[in-house]
């Protein structure tokens, strides 16, 4: 059955005008393509009340009460993996109210909860979480001048097929399996290149394309450290700091010996922390730039040429901005007056204790925490919520405060 709709007030007055001018109810209904019953009811209302405004209280009553809506929201927050059918069953068991899946969706949407795919993160040990926490604590108050001494580096792979998860298409309903609406993807991958790059405030290295598909300690030393990092160190001076992650080729003995012989100082880097490395944002920027090329690169040589050109065209302001964001990335671990879950998977329904972040009183269990959150006494520091207007609000959708890492 089609959903009902209410006439606009301007249409109602047009109906009244025609009727007062002597037109019959049937003629008015036919001219305006409105049912005769609707015109008749409106005319009677105008004759009785002198108004066409919809009376308060009309229409179907809400299936759920305000307390039931709050119960649904709290249940969904406690078990974020629960389906709409499961929530409907829990509501029926608790209150006797039977609601459809669509009603559950609407009530949760009203409370700011929407069905979304969960983010994927790397499983970290307690030691790795402590390492990340301590690193952020040590570098939390670094100034932009201090960060300007650091060359942030990393490798990334780009393929000819690109990332099909980024591709969206325009299609009609019911045409999902039409050949024109299908993106083919090679199960075993396709041709691609491995690249290396480095960025600093007000500077960057050329983008290097590796001659082989994999990187070893010797290749890393001969193709990256010697021709690029060594020259940057010589040009910058003794304050130069070199950042690379803990990949096995980066920690080879011959690499350590080379860095020591060239007096290149490394900045310690926590394990499994790509979210702290600003160059990761540049790889995403570069990937989007390649995806915009039309027609796309057809072979590896064309892909190399496109990567080198798009890397050169990245505005330096973009590079500076992602490096300047390190202050905010570190601040996430020290958001004041906010309890956070330590070592608990987001969405757990079990009661858990909360630890203080520098100061503030932790909530005793999940129920208390949610009540405090709704009362405005405590703000949640979960994956996707932060006080609007705070400097951390933008990053809470892509960073976690329990030490875990996005990929």
C-alpha cells in the first residue's frame, strides 16, 4: 500500500476557493486530481472550523514510546553487531511491543545510529598498544618546527586494476547483474609497481619506482638510502631525523650499518602504526589522482609515468598539512576527562571497567557509562563519537583511542 501524504496548505485553499466559487465537490476533485472523499472532508472542516489546518493528534500513533526508543538505542550501543531483527526481538521480549525492521531502522536513525560497515583494524598485543601510547606521549607536545626535521618515508604498491572498492557506478534498480554494471577484477592481481617516497615540511623526495617487485635490505640500501636519504641528510645537517617503519628490510643489519656510517639518526617508530605516518595520506591522495586519469594507464610503463607526474603535482600545502596533523593524532591518546576501553573490542555487551585518561572519574560499567554519556556528564571516547566542535571530532571517524590501528 502506498504511504499517505498530506495536502499542502496552498492546495487546500485552492480547493476551498473553487467550492466557494460554486464548483461542485466532484468537479473540484476531478480538476485537481484529488479524491472526492478528501475534498468533502476538507469542505466540512472549513464549514465547521473556518480553517484548513490539520488538527493536532491526527494520523497514526507511533508504535513505540519514548522510553522504548531509548531502550532500543541503548541496546544497539551495547551490542553494535545486533541486527534489526534481533533488536526487534529484544524489544518484544522486554516490552511486548512488536516492531518491524523498518521501524527499528527509523528509531535508531532518530537517535543518530545508522547501519554501516565496521572499520577493520590490526590486532595488537598489549605491548604494542603500550608502545604506541608511549610514543604519542613522548611526541604529543612536539612543535611544528621539531616535526620539520623529520623525513617521513614509506613504500606503497600501485596496480593497473586500481581499487575497485572506490569505484561507484550509476545504474537502474534491478540491473545489478547487467554486464555494463560489473567491474572485472583479476583474482591473482595484475601488473603493478612498488614505489618509495619521503616527505618533509616544505620538501619531498622524488618518487622512486623499484626495479623489482619486492624490496630486500640490500635493495633498500642501494636504491633508497644511498641515493635519496643520504643526500637529504647531507643537505639538512645534523638535526635531520629519518623515519621508516619496522618492516623487515628496514631493520636489516646492513641497513643499520649504513645509517650509522652516514650518521643518519632514526626516530623510533611504534609497531603497526601506519595511522601515525602522514605519508599514508599521500598514498591515498596519489591513488585517487591515478583513478581520475581517463583513459587509465594500460601498461606498467604508463602507470610509472602517471605516478611520477601525479606525485610531482601534489601541492606542498597538502604535504605540510598532513605532517602538521601529527599533533592531533597524538592528542587522541590523551583526550582529557574521557574514559576509554582498554583492550576491549568495540561494541562488547559485557560490563567492563574504564581507565582514566590523565584525570576524570571513570564510569563503573557500560550501563553507567551510557547513562552518563546521555546525561552529558561523561563523553564517550569510542571509535566514532567525540564532542562536536572539538579538534578531535574529525579524526574520531578514522582513529581509535584504545591503541588499535586502522588499515
